[in-house]
C-alpha cells in the first residue's frame, strides 16, 4: 500500500539519513535563503528544532507506515467478503489514472476529512 515492502528496512540498525539540526542546517536550506536569516538568533534555533521534529526520514516514515498498516489490518479483518474486495480494488486502482499532483490533492483532501 505504501510502495515499499514491509521488511525493506529490516537490515538497518540505525537511520543513515540525516535530519536538519543547528549543526548541519546548511545542507538543507539554500544559501540564498540563509543569507536573509539570522542564524545566531534563538528564533532560528527554535525553527530548526521544530523543523527537525516535524520532518521524517524515509526510515521513520516507514516505521509509521508499518504501525498505521497494523492498525488498518485490525479494521480490515472485520470487513465482510464484499467490503474486503471493494477495499482491495480501491487500493489497487487508486493512483493508476492520476498524476502525482492529483494524487497529492486527493491525499490532502482525505487527510483533512479524516481530521
């Protein structure tokens, strides 16, 4: 469902992907943008910390996807045969006829409605 096999990251012992910190922010923020920021201010450091907390590496996202899928499986097991077939058809065909922008729009709408 998420485009990656369940055990794709099982070989990892630690996450190799970097996240933004106050020590490596130059890798993540373009120089043109950095030139307009006061990188020594407390507000900038707070921004970096919040950005770090709100972003996910691919491995972290995979772990979240696994957890979400496990929760979804508990719901799916309670579906009737017909409901299960409808659901699987939806999952298989959802993004076939959509470009990435349409898919993103639909995902955002789904998220907003579920919230």
